[in-house]
């Protein structure tokens, strides 16, 4: 097992991989061996993507486990236990082991008994949060019975790579959706050379260029695209393979776009990949309105409930009283047909997110792009039939 200083090359390599425009499964696979060398564990890592707006699971990838067990998902959202994903990713440290959460005796935990049935004894969960503060996923590692406990150094390594894994996951999903779009606001991808010539583009990129330029007929790249491409190319010249240029710009309709500029390597000419995507995809809001008729404020309350926020936290975030929060929740419960916060979270997950998880599992098996966010309502039934 590598020491703390010996693990720095592994951190740097994952940072480099996170800058590459690639699909999500390729990214996870490229990181798996590096993590195993730095932190030995049982089988392979279990990678999750989460919707940053709700912290609900949108996909998982565990090599050799094509389908996440239904009973484990049900327990995650309806069961009473410790070390749940949402609790870990919301915690100050963003990392926890099941042994720590149970004071060294996990035998009473249902998730421990499930892990043991799969051959794993210890469980460690680490948050994947970007440096800008968006949580895009989590990674779980396991150790077999009799193996040494995860150490502080193990946890420090996972905390060090967490922001890189998060940024890589965000970029990989945007890259995949740009290559295979399914929504009107799907990310766009352009490959630009050092003469500002566009070498390749995805279908959705043109719509983004028009929104950024504010005009339909323009033969020049918008200034924001040129700026992020130039910085990406400069990073490539400086040999900083892990550096990705970012820019957050308005698109003229009250919304913002996030631009990534990543240098491409392995070619004779210098090129940069520019990904353009919505800065804050909040697909859950229109979905909640359409499905349940929630008011705007009720949607705000529900979004915070989904992330595990308490009444006091919701009150502080929305600048409303605790009594008003409870009144909103009473109305939400009536409209959604549930009786508790846990039931509300479970209903929204299994109605709008579990179909996305299952659809992504099938997409992985056929080599298609993994998608984030809740599945569009019209696609849920189709996803279950595939």
C-alpha cells in the first residue's frame, strides 16, 4: 500500500483523466485500477452518480454487477439505517465507514448484512463534490472479512481524488449527452484547433452557439467559446494535462451556460474540446409541477427535503418560518399522497429516478451514454420495458 506522499502520483493521474472528454464508464474504468493500487479493497469500486439538485441516485457502475439489487435501493430510501448515501454526502467530512457509523459493531445494520451476503465486510463511502461545491456522485469501497480496517490515510486519499472524480463524472456525462442527446437543452461539443477552426461538432452545439451569440446567423465563434478554448489550449501548451478551463456565461434568456475547455492530446496539431451545458440543470422542478401540481415554493421545499435538509435548514435556506415549512409540507403530502418525508423521498425516487437508474444500467450494457437527472415522464414506462 502506498504512503501518503506515494499516493500523490495517483491523485495527479486521476486529475489528468478527469480532464479528458470521454464517456462515463470509460472514465470509471480508467480510475478503477489507480484506486485499487492506492487503497486495496474487495472486488471493485461501486460508483454512483447523483443529481446535484436532489442528491438522488441516477446511475451506478460496479464492474461485474450489471443490476443494483432492488432490495438495496429500497432500503436506501425507505429503510432505517446508518451510512446512507445522502447522509454521507451531506456530512462535513463527506466520507464515512460503516464501522465508524456503528461504533465498531455493524452487525445490527441491515446494509452490513447485505454487504456480507455479497462477500464484503467493511463499507466506505466517499462523496464526489467539485471544487465549486456541486455533488455529482459517491464511490463505495469494500473489504472482505479479516482485512485491515480502512485507515485515515485511505480516507485522505479518497477525499483528495473526490473533486477530480466529481468533475470527471460531470464532464463525462455532458460528453455522452452531447454525443447522444435526448433533451432540447442537451450539452453541445465542439472540437476547435489553434486557428479557431471548428473541426467537429455535435448536433446540439449549434443551438448553444446561437444562444451564446444572440443571433442565428453568425460565422464567428462567440467570444465566450473562444476565451475558454484559448485557455484550454494554453493549458495544453503548459503541459498541465489536468487543467480544464471553465466559464459561466449568460445565454440571454435568464439562464446560464457552463463551458469546459479541455486540451486534447495525442495529435500532431493542438486542439481543444469545448463542452457547453446548462449551468444548473434543475429538471426536477418542471417534473414536480407537471406530476403533482406543486406551487413554486412547494417545489423549493421538496427539493430541499430530497437532499435531507431538516425543517430548520429549509427555513434558513428559504427565509421562511418553520411553521410555514410544515404548512407547505402538509400541502405537498396531500398532493403526492404520502404521509411522511421518507415516503415523499421514496415516492419521487422510485417514480422518477429509479427508472433512470435502470435505463442507465441497460445503456451501460450496450455501450450507450449514461444520463443524469430524473427520467422524462414519457420515458419511464419505456425504460422499464427495455
